[in-house]
């Protein structure tokens, strides 16, 4: 389901992406997970179809469409069985360049966006740090003024796809926290070359989505020219905020898509597997968890499309976008858990794919913001309760 009443164009987008995804089956994604090899051929076909630029301005080679259409692309990918292995391989190109679109100069847009849309530039997004976590105001990476630009030194963590990146978007402090009026002031956003003589990227061993790695970055004297600064100095945190709601919506729909993929595996197995002379899907002990999973996924899906529609209409959507990410992450996880349990012991076996989806489903419950912080946001901004932290 795309939305309550999808347009013909939206249905056509879904169908076109489905045709690409059909060429990359469950075995393909299982192999990427087992080998840790990035799905370059899949990303290449998505780029050739023009889908990396679905939400990018038409003047620079994009489709000029909205968050709703970007969400359709990403959910279709996840639901195909690609899960977060497929979605995360594309995710940064879909939402990552938005600060450039909104706050970059025309010259920067012309320089940066077309190669991203064509898939020629590979980028990564470096915000989180080991000692600050979700408290971005306390990040320690510093960008010191030099003639014609900045020299950046510091550390980042959980930076996705840095092993293949030739570009990096990062935020660094240009004015000390003690010298600004608000803790979030004095942070500056940059988009520049990934200079491997100045940036070391070390992969972080993790439980799933092995084909799309996460990294610890060690930045030592990276020189960035003024022409690679996005917007005004000191306003980087404000620029990042403009991309948070779309990112949450995309995570929500991807988690729903992944959950639906797991549910499809489980219902097929429940129809075919016979024990005690009858299909196990005839037993309510199997039926009810799967039916609840379907209901949870559909409810989360509706919240995500509501949030996307509000965003595309230029209306406030913070509560809905955060709720979509929270509900999608929880519904996707429960659907994957039900799928593994439906398979019994074979749910623990790699050949049935649901254990891979379960491992990946954890991502949307943790990243890019925790469930607890989303609940804090809703409690404060919607229910008007006192701030708890």
C-alpha cells in the first residue's frame, strides 16, 4: 500500500522499482550479508533508473518529487527482501544531500548534486561522535579557521559506507561551546572530499547488514575550503534539523517494508509446512501473531504516509515523522520475530532468510534516534509535559 489514494505516477514509481528489485532475489541479499560485499550492481541499476535523485531538484538532474515518492522507492526496496542491506545502500543519497538543496549556493548545487544523482559520487554522513551520542551540541570535532578555509580534527562513529565514499558531509564545531549563546550554536556543516590521507575509516563489527558497513572515523588535519562549507558558519545544527523529519519517515517506511518481507516468508511457510497432518497455518497459535503483525505494520504505514504528506504540503510534521519511525521500527521488529517463531527451529537457519531480516530489524529501533528520545519528543511537544532530561 502506497497511501490511501496513490496517484498513477506513484503506482508507476513503485512498479518500476519493483522491476529492478526483482532481479536481486533473497539469495543475492543473503550472499551480500555473508560476504560483506557492498551491493554495487544493485545500486548501479537504481542509479541508472534515476531513483537516487527522486527527491532532488529537476534543474540538477533529479526528478523533483517529494518525500512521499522517495518513501515509495525506499519501502519498495526494503519490502523486496533487500531489507536494510538494500535500503541503507541507497539511504544517504536520498536524504543526505538535502542540506545542500536547501542551504547550498547555486554553484554548490551544480557542483555537488548531479554526480550524486548519477551515482558517480559516493558519500557518507558523519555526525555522531563517541563521547556525545545523541547530544550533538557536545560534539568535539573542531574546525579551525585557516587561510581560505578550515582545518578539521576529531572523531566520528557509526558513519555508514565510509569505505567506498569519495565525499563526506560532516558537522564540526567552529566556535567553542563556552562562547556561544546556545549549545547548538557554533556548529558548521561541510561537504567535501573524503581525503584518506587525513581520514582513517575503521569498520565496526556488527550483528547484521554486513554488506553496508559502519565505521569509526579518525580525522587528522583535514583541510576544507570555504567553497565546501554549506550555508553560514555556526548554523550547521539548524541545517541538520531540516533533514531529520524526512529521515525519520524513510526509516519508518523501510522498517515496514522489511517487516512485510518477513511476514511474506512466514505466511508462505505456514501454508506449506505440515505437522500432525495439517498445515501449521491452520493453528490459531500461528495465525494470531501473524495477523497482529499485519495490523501493526499497516497502522505504522499509515502514520508514515501521513507524515510524508504533511511534509510535502509544507506543514509541521515533527510529531508524525517521529511517530512513524517509532511505530515502523517496533512493527517491523515484531513482524520479524513472529516470522522466525513461525518457522520454529528453521527460523534460526540462514536458508529461510528470516533470521537475517530479524537482525536487520534491530537497526530501526536504535538508529538514527532511540525509541526513548522519540517518546521524549512526543511527551514534550505534543502532550506538553515537562522536559525530562
